[in-house]
């Protein structure tokens, strides 16, 4: 029997960002380095999950439908949270070419565009972030299509040092270099998210709630003990504010009330256990704060459109049994 996931069993996980990244199984996959000479323009196919590129040297422009062109300089990183095509270019007058033919099957070998006799105009390293389960609903849907971390931003120096290390690992292809590079890339994801909420970006989801002190305190309390029978009054006391103040600030930042959020988070924890463990549905219901299997099943079907048993079969590769 598979062991239960430990999100609920580890009350020291007070940070909702850490909690959700752990639940979604966030991991990085480095694809390749790109070195461009002279003027060039490449079109990249829509990534299936979240895609990032970091500029190691030079400058280029990122173009994504529905988003203003973004000039990228050495040290800049961007994250795409939606599966959309995007283009990178050093000149608006050059014909755009598909990027795929330029990439080699050997990951350590850089893709080269343009004539090597011309100066290097931009060098990048790129990759993707993969997630398990309901990551798009939990994390990605609450973010804008493009997140940009400028190299000159406060706290970005450590990110640039990580970029240098990633580039070195990929260039020399030493023992364990891919693992090292991908772990640094995962830290970059956290830096991107930290920066995004620190600059007062507009949005409504749990991640924006982390930038509001009162809301962040309530979120941490719920994530520390999701099965507890919280009331708005108890959460307000934890945040040292009145019930009305907590309700207003939470709704403004997260887009829903505290107990609505708690219900959704409990069901997400339940979905994770259904997908990854062999625990009985009644045991899962109790573990995530429901008094009965029936109450859990009703709420779960309302959120996902599937009964818990059907959801378990579907996520384990037996969709024909998901009735």
C-alpha cells in the first residue's frame, strides 16, 4: 500500500506556497541553451505546462499574443504560465523561423541560430516546470500569462548567480549536472513568484493573499491545520483583527471568503490523497476535516464533477471505470 501524502501530517509546513508546490510535485526540466548570432527570430511551440527562459548575455524581445512585447536583457527571466506560442527575436525585421530544428538531441549542446561568424547577440537557457494533478487550478490559473523578473530587481543577484551555475553545469555536463541545474531552476521559480507578489501585482488568488499581512496569517493558520474546525472568528483572532476586517481583506486578496478557501483546500488535499494513496474514502474524509464520507463525497463532486471513487480511477489511468 502506498504511504499517505504528508501535507496534513506535517504541521510545520506553515507556508502556503511551500505547501502547494509540494502538493503539486513541482519540478524543473532543463531543455537546452540557445546561442544567437546577428539578427534572428524564432517561434516556439506552446509549452504543455509552465515555461521559462533566462537571458545569460545580450538582449532579445519576447512576443506573446495578447501581451505587449517585452525587452529582455542579461539576467532577466520570464515565465509563461499558459500553453501559448511565443517568439524570441533580436530584430523585428527578420522572418520568424520555427525553433525546433535548431535544437540538438544532446542536451549539453547549445542550439545555435545565425552565423557563428557574427557576434553573439543573445544567449539563453530554457526549460519547463512540470506539476502533478490539479496544478493548473491550484497555481497556474491564478497567475498572469507572463511573469517577468528583471535582472536589476531587488534580490535578483542571487538569481543571476544561479543562472551562471546552471549554464556552467549544462556546458560541462559533469556527473549529476542535470539534477543540479534543475534544482537551481526550481529555486528560480520560487524567486519569480516571490518577486511577482512583492511588486503589488494585481490579481485575486491565494498567492496574492500572501502579500497582505492579515490574509497571509489566516492562510498560514489554515494550511498548518486544515482539518481543524476553523471559524472566521478564530482566524480573525489568529490575525489580530476583527471578523469583518478579515472577511473584507481576504475577499479582496483571494477572491473568496476564508471558509470558502478552506473548503477548497481540504478538497484539494483529498484529491491528492485519492490520486496518490490507497486510503479509504472515509479515512480521507476524516483526515481533511469532514465529519462523514457522504459530506466529503458531495463537496468533492461539486468541485471536480466526479465522485471520489471515479476521480481515483480516472487519475490512475482507468477512465473507463470512472462512472
